[in-house]
C-alpha cells in the first residue's frame, strides 16, 4: 500500500465506524433509560480507532498535497478525513465517563 492511498482508505473505514457509533450509541426506543445499545468500552474503542486513522489520513493527505500538488479529489478526501476525525473526537468526549 502506498502512503498516498491511505487517506482514501481511512475515509472508507470512517463511514461504517461512524454509522456503528450512531446506531450503537442510541438507546432502544422501548426503554430510553437503559443506555446505549453497544457497551461503553466498545463505543470508546471505535471512537479512538476512528480518530487515530482519520488523523493519520489527514496528516498524510496534507503531506502528499504539499509535496506533489493538490488535486480536487485529494482536497476532498483530506477534508473528509479531518471532519471525520472531528466527529470521532466529539463522540469520544461524549462517551468518556467523567
């Protein structure tokens, strides 16, 4: 795998992980007091893994763009990784037990 393809792979992995957080983080309709559908540790692990891969995708995308020049597809992929990293960070803050 080349480093230039990592932002695309990271973004492709981020979409189902964000979906899992979205669906697994809500409580069942029948009993809203029961908590999320997925265990808390699972939600935290998904959030942290997604944050790490999306941050790496953003950094590698910016490095590649600075060295090789920017294309429209690369700008969108790098920005998508950055926004997904922000979404994972917000989910990580949401699920972190205080």
